[in-house]
C-alpha cells in the first residue's frame, strides 16, 4: 500500500492506528507477538494444554483486533496490552490450574531410593516442588498472574502495570507480598 512506512520500522501503536483504516495491517502485530504470547500461554496452562494455548493466542489477537480502536496510541509498545488480554483469557482456566496446584501439593515428597545418585538441585526440587505448588495455590489468582507475567513472560514492572492497568508502585508492593507469602511457606520446610 502506497504511503505506509515499512512494518519493521514502525511502533506497535502506529501499526494499530494504521489498521483502523487498513485492517490487514493488524496482521503485522500478530507476526510480532504471536509466538511470545503463545509461549506464555503454554507455560501458564501447561504443556499438556498446548491446544488450549493455541486457542488463547488466537482469542487474544481476535480480542485485540476488536478492541484496537480503544488502544492508547500514546503507548508505542503493545506487548503489555496483549499480555493483559491473554491473562484475562487464561483466567478462564484458573479453576483447573488451582486444582492442579492443589493436587501437586498433595504429592508426597519422600525419596524412594536414598542411595540413588542425584544432584543436590534435583533433590531440592523434588522436596520443594509440592511446597512451591502449595504456595502458588494459596495465592489469589491475580497474585499468581502478576508473578507469572514478571517471571515467565519477563515483563518489567512497568509493563506489568500496563497489562493490569495499575500503578507501578502497586505492582511492586503486590510482588513484595507475593514473595513474602511464598518465602513463608518454603521456610516451613527447613
């Protein structure tokens, strides 16, 4: 199309704005972020739910396309916005996630073969795994989602704040409380 800047040289906000007149331009946003959103959805939902992650990814971009006229064009990076949409869709699967975490917390952490040669890390992971799952299950769904956006999706505090439409200070304080809750559960082991 004549008069358009090459896709690689423009911001996400500019792509979204151009897509209002030429909807096919939105496909470039999909090309930029679909793999990233899919990886995040797969990690959040579990490898066994790969097809659900496919659905979440597709639904994320469909919702973003439908909401693109409301996008804040002062924000050049659309990744936090897309993660926020994906997080809301993943929330539909939280009951299943919570049941899975509670089941993992009930798995005994005993060592069937104390003489087996294992690395210290593997023994610690085996011992801490059920407790960590329990700690995660005790968090509210909003706390878990914030923690996973920062740790798994590697969003900055500022990007996480944008994804949840909350102040950065709120992100910092919530993550501090989340870390304290997890630390308290894990310290009970030692």
